[in-house]
């Protein structure tokens, strides 16, 4: 599972790339630390690989079940430049996305098709005022310096 974080204003966006399902399943228990606190998540599948689409649906369920209830989820069908090798029909992915209330877009990392559009669509769905970070339970307060001390 490849992952990256991209700041969109002061939002955290988690990208889950499902290109190698054996790797993804092996580290699935670590996944919550990748999407904890994320305002948005992009679940990427390979349009030339039906198994990656099925895995993506599993991750969408995981995010809906265990992620922040207001997280914006986008499903990205990558390798849109390889339409002649397509194994996941765009209609199937769109229908799944509509049924689950998530964004869907086909992209190509190779030639950057719709990549910027995807991030812009996510940005439009994010709330105007980002959530404030939680305050520390025990804030660190710098010690007061007593000017009258002669030593130390």
C-alpha cells in the first residue's frame, strides 16, 4: 500500500494506492494510522485489474466504518490511459460510488489526466472552516524565568 499526505489548505488527505493486494492485506492492521485525522481519503484502484477494484471497495467500507464520519472519500480509477486493457467498467465504478455517496474519477498518473481535477473536486467537498486540532491534555508551558536569581 503506497501512501502519501498532501496538505490542502490545512487539511490532511490520505491516499491509499491498492496496486499490490498482498502488500495491502499484510499491513491492513496498520491502516488506521494512515487515515486517522484525515479530512479526505483517495482510494486508488487499477482499471486494468478487477481484483484491485474489489480491494478498493473493501477499503471504502473500512473508511466509512472506522474513519471520521465527515471524511470525504474519493475513488480513483488509475491507468485511464490503458482503456484497451480495461477490466473495470466505468459504469460499474460510478454506480458503486453513487450508492456509497463518494466521489469517483478515472485518472492517469502516467499523463496526469484528471489528477488535478480530482483534488479540486475533493477541495469543493471539504468544509469551509477546517476542524481545529485537539488541544493537548497536558500543554507544555515554558518555565518562568525569575530575573532576581543570581545563579543558575
